[in-house]
């Protein structure tokens, strides 16, 4: 392959990646050993990108001052994003929350789960993709850890989050699927954390299929990183941050709300199907309800409503 052929292929791939982000791409000047692209967003802001394809490899050189568009272009072309700032970005109000600084990124995802500790109902993981401006809007709505919100608040906030966010993805494992996958994990010497990691990775991978982003935050549930190796389609330089109390990040808080909304909806559907108001959590009342249903339905049908590996179910059996 000639150097010119290699360059033209690189130009075609880069143009396709940028177009996937909703950016307008125009071929600019031809320079020695390279080709310029003129990239514009919807507001007509412009970034000039010069592409090179040499023996040492492909290279993209971005012109202009640092800006959200420039960072988005860099991420789309697989350039390593800048490290998260140790202090809040100056243009982001209320960035510091209990020692946590919002990512200094133009676009990032947050991921959280609901139903992990509930005997009845599904395990739900949601991921939400936000820009800095959207993160401000989410914070101003008062979005926070769904455990601190009532179901009525959850429903109202979820509708607003879906209207604001760049994108979102929800993965719901109903008890029948949850129990089957849990058994597979156990047979492979894995545990609940591996199943949870699979769900987070699936939600983030689904988002990456639709839009490239350089950074994600997950509410930490394990001291080991079980998620990164399972994520598919991550661009070069992609970074995953797993932190305790991840809901300090607005994208994670938004994901927490969407996950809880889906959990509540599925619990209502399952309650209607079985003819009993299924209780949330793992309290004594949950145990009593599970015992009554187990006697009425039998073990196999019961697996459609409960997470079978819970200690509560083992004691009833």
C-alpha cells in the first residue's frame, strides 16, 4: 500500500468517526505528507485536524485552543483524554462535592445499579451519558442517590433525566435471567460482583456502540476492577473511574435514578403477575412473603420472582 493510499484510508476512517458524533466534516488543504479536515459542530464552532499516515503510524494534530469541541474531536479520533483535574474546572459551578471533582471531560458516562440487595425483583444497571452543561442541569434538578428519594420523586426525575441526557442505557436482569446467569458465574468460580460487572460493562458497551466517549464513572462495588476488561468498543485512552459514593458524580446520580425507576416498574409488573404486592429489600416481611409464595408456587415458578441465591431463600428451603 502506498503512503497516499494509507493516508486516504485514514482520512475516510477519521471522517466516519467524526460524523458518528454528529459533527460536519469537510476536506481542507492538502499539506506535505498529510491532509487537513475542517470539523464543525451544530453551533458552527470549528476545529482544524491535520491527519498524517507515515511509516511510524497514523497521527492526528488538532489546531486551535482547548475547547469542548476540540476535546470531543480528540476523543473520537482515539487520542488519550487529558487526566481528570485534581481541582474543579473553573467553568463548572459546584464541581467539588465532598472531595470529588467532576471529570474535566466534554462528555462522560456514569453507571449505577438498583435491586442488588433486594430478594424480590430484578437487578438493574443504568448508564447515562452527559456533557458538562447537561451535568450542571442534572445537578440543579437535585438528582442524587436514588436511595435518598421516594418513588414519586424517582419517576418525575427520570423523565427529566431522559430529556436532558445525551444518551442512556438500562440493563434489567429479571429474576429468571438473573438466576440462570448467576448459576453460570458460580460454575466458573465467579460471584455476584462478576455478574454486576458484566451488567455495567454491557450498559457502557451499548452506549459506546452509539457514541464515542473517553471517560466513565462507576459507583464502586469491588476492590478489584472487574469491569474494564469486559467493556467493548472503548476508544484508545478510555478511562474508567470506580469510586465509593459514586453518586457524587451527576452522571452516576442520574444512572442511579434511572436504574431505580426501572426496578420499581418491574416490581409493579411482577406483583401484578403473581397477585401479591411484592416487598422491596430483605426484611422479615420479605421473608414472610417469600415463604408464603414458595408454598403456593413451588421452587421452579418461584425463581421467576426472587433472586434464588439469597440466604433468605436458602433458609426457607
